């Protein structure tokens, strides 16, 4: 990229980040997020519609199909801001569905999804901690994020060597819902093929590609949360007094804070380089390696950083009234969504076996 | 390799970056002694003199110096490329304190007379410099140094002791931080002095380190008389000058090359020991591998900053901490899987790639030199995170 292109790109990412303030104001409190916890559906449908109006659900969908046609780096920038504000609306799984429908030529409910009028979730997952899509006809589909608020499910089905895509209206096929640590929910869907409508004979690699992106964007969401939780912790270390001193003057705590800062820096470098690789067209092993590296780092670092934030706060960090715990609980849920650190380490090694000296 | 023409030194900085990289590769291929690639220890002057003089003869000795002072006048971006290629080729460090430390300081702060007197002799290899900063009572707390210089007529009289003076036994000149005002606040009474090692009253005593190698020395000063024109810059401003010289070179302490080298050896060892396929080992290796890849990505962001002409802030300390601790973690893993071979003095089976104990020991000082990792964490917490106290 030329210097001018680099500047344009940085400006585009900055604008997306700024626009996120409409939903998650920087420095705003988390009252809205708290109020939605463990309520059905766990998010605000009105706000989801607003996300549609802002073009976020179709951020990665080509303009010809009604999307914004922006890059992975923009999507990661947006997710980071939303992660900082713990925004619970299911943008990442819905953006995945939008990409899948776009790959099928804009079929089904794509316009309603892009507008934020329909929550469309892709029911691809058949077991815990996987990125594989077997597409079994009768296996329950597991771990559907925010399934309590879904309007439509997309169902990939293996037919011969191809992966066909079906659409299922939620009112004909209600998922069983379990609540999650962050206040949201995960659904299990028993697919009912009589009510399914076929959208495409073969989605090719579109679902695998969209899952890759969802893993990376989830990493970015976690990064935003880590940064905000760490900023809160630094403020606390700089004001809390014990033994007649500000506790941030204690070297043991300073060094722990420095270690947290380094994990945040590594996570950012990992995600930024992965997003740049995807935007530059990385495919196959290079793409998988870049994504898995970033998700493995974000998953592990987000848990480590949020744990440290609780510890560095002491007792107040263990109360539900204090926000640090909200970040820990979010990390507990998202660290393993779209693949755990352990899965992504194995996947990285398979995709990139040799170290470059 | 295609025959790449190596342009005259003065033209190197004008080359396009990728072309420059190819020129550096060709130069090393044609000039670097094969038996000095990836040496297991820091080389002495007797060993690297041939290469040093070859660089001098080619005009390549001082990449960062301005052309008018006999350097290549390379931009930071090109200096990074040069260093990357040196690292890739396994080029040994030379006795380079004159090149990277003293030369730039004299260029920036020295008088015209001092430039004429000292710079050409670095460029010819006639003067080999060592750095006299640390003292027994002034390590991490360098500003506590006590070696003093007292003016007596036309001379400073130096008394005291320096320690951890790398390759002092090879050097014929030493640059010193000395105390010239005992009453001032500790950073404000320090001056910068150049001393001929032949001056009476200087004693050099090598120290054997854990590698059983005499890499550094103690240097004693007993009423050493130094002409007062050997003071560089203003009296009592030595601390500020030395600090100002901590330039972008700090990034190299965080270069992932050392860890990349060690990690590839860990794999060779794991295969040799029959543990490579074990899931527990694979997971451990994968973690180290990902640490390396993310460090490379982070390092890359700093290189990009330099290439855009930005200077580095105190956050560059992160690179040094991450790199050196990763290097140690890799050698820890090597030691653990090697069984009894870990305790051998010589490389396992005479294979230089399986130098388990050697690499383990080599990794130890990495977290100490160049500002210990504890000091680096202090810098991060105070200057980056803004922690009080």
C-alpha cells in the first residue's frame, strides 16, 4: 500500500471506531448492559436495528448486495469498540450469517438481516470447541449465541460432497436456551427439516471463511474488553491508598501491571497483523494460521488480563457491583467461542508447521 | 546466487529497500568468513579482526554514521534491513563500541578536533573501544557511579573501578562516565571522558562468566592522568549525553532472531529425543511458537514506526522483556526434554544444533544486560503506564 492508501485506510478505521460511540459511548457506564443480563432475549432488538441502520451487520458484505463492502480491519476496529462497552447484541454471529447469505448471491432474508429487522443465526455447530461443519441432517445444533432472540436459523446440510444451505423460521423450531456467565444465552436447535427451505445447493468454502473471520472479530472484541478492564485497573492503582501510600507505588503491583500491558500489546499486534493478512487476500494455510494465532492469543490473554484486573482490585473486584467482573465473565464466554486457545494452537501448528528463522 | 553488483558505499542509501537487501546478502556471501557464522560465543578481537578490517576496507563499517564522517549514512529503515540480514546470515558482533556508541556521541557532542582525532581511527580499526559505565556499586542504578575525575592542571586524575566492561582486554581506548562533582545531584555531577588504555595506572582483569568465557572485565584506575582535552561535551553533562545516545538501536535487544534460532533447535532436539509427536510437547511448543510469532508482529510495528521516521518511546522496553524471556523459556524446554544430555559441557553428539547446556547458559544474561528486565518493567510502569512513585 502507498502512504496515501495507508492513511485513507487508517481514516476509514477511525471513522468506524468513532461511529461505535453511538452504541457504546467511550467512558459511558454499563447500566444498559447490566439491565439486559439474564433477561430474554439478552439484548435490545431496537439497538440491533440501529446497528443495521449504521451498516454494521453488512459491514463485510459487498455494496452490490446492500452491504458496506469494508475490510476485516474495519470490522475488527468496530468489534474492539463494542467489546470495550460489552455490547451484547449478536453482531458477530449475525455478520457471519450475512456473509454466508451474500456468498449465496444475497438469498433469503439478507435485506432484513442487513437492516437489523431480523436476527439470523447460522446453526452450524454440532459439538463443543470446533470449527468443523459436518452438516449432519439430524444432529442437534449447539451453542447458538443469543438464540433466545433469533428470528431465522440458517442450516448447513451436507449433501454428497457439497454443503447446502437451508433456512428455518424460528417460530417453527424454537431452540432450547441456556444462560451464560455474561448474561446472554446459548441455544440448542433440533433441526426440523420439514419446515426448512433450501437457499443454496453449495456454499463452497463461504461458511469456513466466515467462521475464520468470526473467530478473528471475536478476538478483537476481547481485545477491546481487555483494554477497558486494564484502564479501569490502572485508574484504581493510581488512586487507592493503603499503608498511607498509593498502591501503584508498590513495585510488585507495578510489575504485574507491566506484564498485563505486554499481553495487551501482543494481542493487538497479533490481531492487527491477522486482519492485514486477510485484507491482503491471505488464503488457505496462511489465512488459518493468521486467524488461529490471533484467536489463541486473545482467548488466553483476555482471561489472564481480566483475572489480573480482579486480583489487582482486591475485594472490590470480586463484587458484582463493580464492572471488572463483567469483563471477566465476558471473556469466560467468548474465549472459547469460535474455537478455544487450545484448538487454535493445534490449528496454527497444522497450518504453519515450520518456524521461519 | 545471481551476480548482484555491489555499489560504492556512498550510493547504498539511495537504493530501493529490497534492492539494498539483496546487495547486503551478496556482500555477506562474498565477504563473511564461513567459519564465523553463528558463533556460540562473543568473539575476541583476534577472531573477528579479519572481518572487521574487511568491513573497514569496503567502507561498510559504520552504517549509521553520516557520510561526511566516513559512514554509510543509512536511514533507520536501511539500518534495520542491514541488521536483519546480518542476523539471518549469523554474522558475529564485532568489537563495535566505537562504531555504535562512541562514534555517534563524538559526532553529536565532540569538538572538530575530537572528530578529526578519533573518528578516522575507528574507521581504520586502529582504535578499538570499550565502554566504562557500570561499577561494582552502580549497576541498575548507574547514576550512583563513584569513579572520579579530579582536575589537576591540564589533566584529569581518574581513580576508581569499572566492571562488566565488555572485551576490555581487546580494547586500546575506553570511554568513561566519571564523577566530576560530588556535591551535585547524582545525575548532574557526571562527565564523559576518553582514556587511552596504555596510560599508566590502568589494570584490566578478565572475569570468567557462566559460559566459562572471558567476555567482560574489571578495569581499575589508580591515579590515571587524562589530558583535559579528552573530555567530551560540557563538564557535568555526561549523563544527559549518554542517555541521549540510547537511540533506536534499543529495538535490536528485542529482535526475535535469537528466539527463532533457539526454537528451531528445540524442534531438532525434540525429534532427536523422540518427544516431538507427544501432545503435551506439541502444546508446549505451539505456545512458544505463538509467542514468537506475536513477538515478530509486535516487533514489526516498531520497525514500521522507525521506517515512517518516528522515534521510539519507552514502550520499546516491552520488546526486550518479551524476547529475552521467550529465549529463556525455549532453552528451559530444551533442558527439560534432553535428559542427561542437558548436563553435557559439549553439544550433544558433537552436533552444534544440539548445544543444550550452552544455549541454556547463554540465555541467562539476556534478562540482565541492556537494563535488567526488572528495570525495563519499572520503565514500563512509570513511563508508559504513568504509575506513581
